[in-house]
C-alpha cells in the first residue's frame, strides 16, 4: 500500500516521467516529479475520476461530484460551469477542443473559452472518451458507442449489452474498448471484434504507449497484456481493484487502484510504489 494515501485512486495522467498526476477519492491528488511523490491541495473532497491536459498549465480533472478542476501550473481551482451529473471521463485534441462525458448521457465541450453541453442522443451513462484527428469516440453502458461527426454525436450500432468503461486508440482504424464480463473489443473504425480474454472479471481501463504494447487493468488486481492478438495475464501481486493506467514510455507505466495502491511497470515487472 502506498504510504501517501489510503484513498481509492481512479485516474492517472502525465506529461513525462518526471511529471505524473494521480487522482482519487476525498480530494486526493498525488504528483511525482521524477524523484519523489507529494500530495497536492485540490480545494475540496472531490472524487477525481479522470484527467487530461494539453500542457501542465492546462490540466483538467473531472469529478463524480459534477465538478471540473483545472491546474494552471501552480495550483488547482474549480472551474465555473453549469451543474453537471457525475462526471466520468475527459479527453482533448487541443486546448480549445476538450470533451467531458458524464452519466445520464451528458457531454460537454470546452472551446477554449467556455464549457457547453452537446446533444448526445442518449440517456445512457457515458464512461470514457478518446479521440485523434478525424475520429472522436465515447463509450458507456449497454454497449454504448458514440462517434462525433460534423460536430454531432451519433450512436454506432454495436450489438452488445456490455458495460464499456475504457477506450484507448492509436489511429481512426485502431482502437480498443474494455468493460464488464471480461470484454475487450477491437474497433477498426468499421467493424467490432470481440477478443477472447478467458476471464469474466471487469476491465476498468485500457492503455498502451504504442499499438504493439497495450495493457488492460481491472478487478482483483487483474493486468492483461496484448501479445500479438492474444491477451495474457501478468502477475500483479495484488488483489486490489485496478482502475486506471497511463505511462510515458514502454518501460515507465503506472497503474492505480483501491486503497492508495500504485504499481509501476519498468519494462520487466509490475512493482508497488512506496511513498
């Protein structure tokens, strides 16, 4: 267990090996400067669900309390916005194009000046959002997959009732979704391919430094690695739920989860980070 906190950790984002942020319950925000971890003041007991930033002067965090926080390079503050439902995910293509997704089908866009709600065409909870040039997608419960086209969100037909919790991609034709009942799905922009994982545990997040190295994390300390087209379980030495994963390179990856647990991948093994 990390000595830094016993709060559940839910989100990771960074700008390099010496600038990593991990957020969680009770206003927990941890920062790593390449040498040591420290606690940051967030101004409240928010539950920080996800983070994304264009640069360290424009780092945003969304909270299940319906709040958005911004880090300006020196301190965190609450963004003055409309009231949001519990927020789940955030991703941007630049400082003036950031999307935040919420429960009850709510999506808000930041245009560099203000946050405005967009029509999503659904009341389903939306869990995660990811995009690249020419392709922005969001996923959620009941097999929800949304695509942004010409400034409007439309649902893509995906015949599944799985709850999708995570999305990460490398190109418009190379994306992965993960979720309930051991679900990992590859999407090439047209077709969905459900990949065998040999587990019914829930995957809560998915990420990789490149298309040849992808990890998925989830219930009971589960970490799986994509080896070719096969998912293989890696020993994590924990049964705590792992909720988030992010890294700066192939040999510098963090996974975080319940009770302040932080794991680090050095290219060979996952090891617990001590405060």
